[in-house]
């Protein structure tokens, strides 16, 4: 099982030249390609370095997922 975590303000993915669309759309597309993806989490007010920029919610999401 896996979890997909994105910062809602990620300006690297989606790259407007390569991907287009919204960050949520890209996260959902990626998750749909992972057969054992159980959850998509969007961390508000965080960018590409979500594990630092939204560390409290990131850590909480990971801990809840692995329990």
C-alpha cells in the first residue's frame, strides 16, 4: 500500500510546460497509476518540499497511514 502526498501550492509539479492542469489533477493521475495507492493527501499552503513546508500535516498523514 502507498500514499501520495502533494503540497497544494507545488509550482514544480505540475510544470505548466510539461504537465498542465492542477496539482490535484496530477496527484490523482499519479495515484491512479499505483495499483496499491490507498490515499491522496493535499497539504494546504505547502509547495514542492511538502515534507518541510507542511511538516506537521505531512507527519500526521504518514503516521495515520502506517498505523
